[in-house]
C-alpha cells in the first residue's frame, strides 16, 4: 500500500482538520519550526492545545527537571511524559471520550552563529491512537546536514510534520511510516540514525528491523543496538570511548569470531593511548553482507544473527560502509579516542586489492590515506592452511609486487598488529563449515560455536537446524 502523496502543507492541514487528535507541541533550541506549520496552514485550534518553547536552561529545568545535557534522549522523554500527562489530567474529563491526546517534543541544536558545532537533535511523539487508549511513542534522533541555520530549521519543521503525520495515519504500517519521514526532503539534508517504537500500537514491532530499514533506505549510514536488543544512538554510544570493531557475517558466530575479538582486546587495551579508558567492542554487519548478492535482506536470517550476537553479549553495528576508510571516518566523527579494526589475514589481503578503489581519484593510496589518518590500527588474526598447517600472518602475507613497498611502509609504522595470542585449536573453524554440518545433521558443529550460541540455534531452529 502506498502512502498518500502529500506535501508538508497538506499533511499539516489534514492533521488540523481531523478532530481526533489534540495536544501539545514543545520545542527547545532551534525554534518553533514544527508548530509553525500548523499555525501557517490554518485551523490549528482543532489540533494545538498548547505550544511551548523553553530557550533558557533555567526555565527548561524548572519545567522538565534538571539534566546534564539539554539535547538528549533523557530531556526529550521528560518533555513528552510531562506534556502528555498534563493533557490527560487537564482535558480527559471534558473531552477524553472523543479525543486522542498527544504530545510532540523536540530538543535541537542548529548551526550556531560561529559555526563548527554538531547540528543534531531528538524528536518524538507520544500519542493515543484512539480515545482513552494507552499511549504509544516514537523517538528519533536527527542530524541536520544543511550548512545554513535557516535551512536546517526548515528541514527540522518538515521532518517533524512527517513524524506527526506518520504517527496519526501510518502507525499501523511502521515500515511505511519510517519511509515517509523524509518526504519532501533528501538524505543530503537530514540523517535519521536512530528510531525507536514503543507502546501498545507497536507491541509487535522489532526495533532492530526498524534500525535496519534506516540503513536500507539511506536515511542513515549506520545503526546500532545493544546486547539486550535496545536501540542505541551512535554518537551517544561511542562518545569518549575507544572503539574496537570486528566485521563479519557471524552466520553463526563461532569460537574463532570471539577469539579474534578477545585477542585484539588484549593488544588494544595494552596500547598506552587506550590503557585505562573505556573500550566499546563492536561486531559489525555490512549491508553488502546482509544482502549477500540479493535485492533484499532476509529478515529472519538477520534477526537470527542479531539474537546470536546478543547471546554473546555484543553491541552490534549495521553499516553501509563496505570500504574500511568510510567506516573509520564514521567512527572518528563520533569519538576522539583510539579506533581499532579486527580482521583476518584474508581480509587484509583484500584490503590491498586495487579493484576496490577504482572510484577514488587517488586509488588505493587515497583509500589508505583516509583509513590511517585517524591513527587507526588493524589487528590481524592469522589464517591456517588446512593442508600444510602453515600460518599466514602480518609478517608473511603476500600482496601484489607493486604494493609490497606500501605494505612494508604501513607495517613499519605500526599500522598492523599481529594477533599472536590466538588459540590454535580455533584456527580451523569457519562459519560455512558450521552451516554445512547443521544442514547434514552432523552434531559436531556444536563444538565449533560458544555454548550459548549452540543452545539458541537448537532451541529456535536457526539455519535449518532440526
């Protein structure tokens, strides 16, 4: 089913003319950009019970309680909870049988007069889908990418109207709701890197799938969720943390995947620039891996991998950054601490394949310049030849003859860290072999994965396990 093709003006007017919804719009920071649409199109008295703006921090604290950060999820939730509660308390007796109440809020920092600040904000709506119903809620985090404050404010107003329209008219189709958030905008103007659905209308929604959709649609380059499945806002999750990322298919996670991370963590935390600092280990799934040559993601397969990684206690990053230098740029924008990437020797070989850099004017040299300018290091796990038993490591890895000097230069400057603290018995484990054994009913696959992974695969019959 396709959504109606409405511009922002007509969306705001349709909301105003619908007698079902009535509530408050509270906005902190970049101005009354969302509520302005409802006043501009007319008939706002049917929708807006109250409009409020609290620019002064002391005033904001007096209304919503004090906090360390004003542009934060915590502040947004306090705004939504208070304004929704007030509407119900003040209006339910008089019009509660015919009105579905809502509270919309945003707390945003746009481009300052001096410039150079991060332009982002939190936005959400808490609403009843019908009178006297329990409340449902949608939260999003946005980054404004326009270079002028006026354009950022304009984009903020549009995405706010889209969010309200989606909540009121598309809540029964959350995927369509997500897709509609950038109606009349482009990904060059607004990025949405976090979305969370909660409440009675969204009780069957898996927010990990909604995060995946953000990346699939290009609304964000990456999305994150924690070990318990909770959705994370990347900038907050990565802030002031040293980050160690392992990329893989994790289909399923094996002993070798966890050994790679543990070996790298031991080396990473021993680095003087990391010692004593908080480290966030991450398992990363790329869209290219999830698509696996197809046109769409197998959602059951994705959720199986997500559940198995959660069973291992891992934070998961879904990204559209196939090139490592793009992943490095993404992470470095969100933390100033040390970044490490864990990979096997075959991935390091691929990194020196010039075919992957034809789109860059400077080719492979430009890619490495971008990758290592963040003082990043690669932690390389060896590969064992099943026939000879010989190891491929940082010291003997072969690259094209014309790239040997480049490889030697990077090795000499310490860009590669050899993981020599591995467990030899894990070197012969590969995910594809686990899948083959599952398919043939060979139960020895359980010895190749962590116990919690084996238990979950058997319990939920992942990957065709009988």
